[in-house]
């Protein structure tokens, strides 16, 4: 299950999405999130789904690899759907014991699950098509205007990227610890909730130790390379928007305009 989480991983391939400026991809991801929360009609969600589907196709990332990252969220999606189906007032569809499923609840459940699915897909696609170095540069350049009010844009970008980059590493380390403890007879699946919680202690302690060790090694490596922060640092590759980047930004702006129009028209 832990190996199914793809957030923070980079899938190297030659695609137009990979070649986009990281600043543009970050802005597109943020605007897609805004669009998904603004969308309030069937056609608006259909447009968002179509836009993300086209982005996945152009990225050349295997669809199965993207869907693999959704497996850990399956329980949350099912739980959200069940809660909305049975706890939303409206016209009765059927009853299960004392619980009553409603037509309005089914619609809300579908919208919530679809929104969560598209949110995760969009953010996962961002990390899969952007290397950690490019992601750091993109975040730093987007935060650079805030330097005027003493916001350390480089340090924030570096911390965010390092945290994102080490998600797969920590998950892999957790999986190794679980397998090692299971081989020694540890049981993490049976017993009461309290018992299973206690069984997690042999996992958490070595995981924390390993995390601090990795952090210390990373800090030492950065000091050995004379890392002093963002002041005076130059870039091997200077970010520059090209024609494809402007086309991508124009397409997401058009998408947002269409969503707002559909919301007004549907209302």
C-alpha cells in the first residue's frame, strides 16, 4: 500500500508537459484547484475532467501509474461517498436498516469523489512531470516578489521541495521496517485498535531515527558544498517562458472563464 503513493516522485520522459516552465505548471495546478472548487455544474466538472485527461495524455505518463497513487485514497473516497449518501436530506432512494439514502446525497457524493479524484490527479501530475530541482526554481521564482517584505523565498522553496522529495524515500523506509518487523513476528493487522496502535511503536521509533539521520546527512552534504542559502546563487538553467507556456496559461484561463460562465448559465 505504501508503495502505491506516487506523490513526490518524478517520472522522466520526453513530453510537452515535462518541457513546460515549472512556474507555469505550478500556476496551472493552483488554478485547476480553484476551478474545481468554483465549479458548480455538471458541464463545468466535465470540462475540468477533459482538461486533466488531455494533460495526462500529453504528459506520456502511464495512466496506470497515476491511478496507482489513488489507491491509498480509496478508503477516504468510499467513506466520503457513504457519509454523503446516507446523511444528506432529500428524496429517498432506498433504505438500509435505519439509514436512508437520498437522490441528493448520491449527487453530492459523486461530486465530492470526482473533485477529490481530480485534485489528486492534478497535483500528482505536477510532481510526476517536474523534477525536484525545477520545482524548487519554480516555487522560488513565484515567491521572489515577496522578498520585498523579507519573505525568504529560496529557503521556503527549498524546504517544500525537500519535504516533497523525501515522501517516497520515507514511505520506502517505512515499508522496509514493516517487513522487517513482520519477519520477526510482529502483527500489525489483528487485535484491537489499542493493540495495533501499540504495535506501531516499533515502526515509528526506527523511522524517526532514520529520518533524523537522513536530515543530518543532507545538512552535512549541503555544508560540504558551501551552501549558504539563496544569496548570490546563480542558475545553471535560467527559467524562461516560451510559446507553449503562454498557450498553456491561455488554455487554463479559458477553462476558468468557461466554468464561471457555465455556473452563471446553470444558475
